C-alpha cells in the first residue's frame, strides 16, 4: 500500500474507531433512544460515501476488512459493501443485525437520501426493520391473495402496519422512571417495539420488566400476534377499520417501494448504455 492509501485508510479507521466508541455510548447510556442510533447510522453512511468516492476504494475496503478481522475477528464476504464493513467494524453487531443496519444505509443511498437526512428518512420509513421487510417482500403484493400471507415476512409487515395504526389511539400511555431507562432500552435495543412485562393487579397492570429483544424474536412475536388477530371470530367496527387502514397503508408503501425500484433499475440501464 502506497503512502497516499495509508493516509486514507488511517483517516477512515480513525473515524470508524470514533464511531465505534459513539456506538458503545449509545448502547450503554441510551438517553437519546432510537434517534441516537439513527444519527449513528447517518454518520456511518457519510463515512461509507468517503470510501465510495476514493479512487483506491478497493484497496481501502480490503484493508478495512483486515482491520476488522484483526481487531474483532469478524469476517466479511468479498462483495460486502462499504456500509456493511463499516457497520460491522463500528457496532460489532451479530450478522443479522449488521445486515439490517447496512441495508438501511444502502437503501437510503439508492433512493438519493443524504447522510444528514438519515434520521428523518428512517423515521418516515418506519425504522430500519421496515426497510428490510420491504426489501424481501415479493413483487406480487396482492393482500387479498391468501398465498401472499404464507410468507412470514409479509405477515410481520402487515402486523407492523396494524400496530402503527393502533398506536394512533393507544390503550394506555405511561412513562418509565429514567433510572430504569438505560437498562430497559438496552434489553430491547434491536426491536422496533418495546415488550413490557405486566402483572395484573385488579383493574390495573403493574409494569415490572421488559423482554430482551432481537429482530428474529420480534418476528416470531409479531407473527403470533397476527395469527391471533386473524383467528378472532368477532371484531369490533373500530378493529375492522384499523385493519383496513393498515392494509391501505401497506399497499401504498409497497407501491412506492416498487416504483422506486423500477426508477433505480432504469437509471442503472441508462448508465450502462452511456458507458
């Protein structure tokens, strides 16, 4: 590696190390919640663009992979994007979680989002997990077709929309004492929702703990909730309206997603033709 490449790599690694410390602070103290993680992903996004713009991108990326393995014994694939390598280096998250974070960054980049707008983008999209769900959904998006709901990802996505609608008129609203905030959010940090353990006490519920969460466990819980909701023999008018609204929202989101995919494919074709 020549001196110029060494300087570039040194700068990238130094920034990545700084963000790794920032990640540890976010996960340890969590007084800024989900927004803190979104801001961190925006910074990782910015750093990945520095790598993409470097004329020696290949060398920089390969040496960053070597740093990742030497420091954390984490391996990457040959075709891993800069975002994937940086996410693994900075968060040292498990493979599935790193994939979710990196996909959010790569999707935002493909949609023309700027790193400084990452927080707003993720909030509008419904979070990093919602972006991942849209990425794996089948192109046949007929919610009336029972076969569409045979896929776990589709059921989870549908249930998430139902919950988003239900959140507009929640069953209850309460606050957690700030002295418990760090531990609770740390336990639930990899889920889109928070799963509070409650003990019935007459007509009250005592919030006593929170379930540790990850994306795979959350999918199982949301799927179970969807199947339960679907099995109910009687739904109130309000419940039916919520489901129909969620279905409409989901259709709109899917239409926007596939429209953008088509636009990106068209842009890629133009670039190929110009070359």
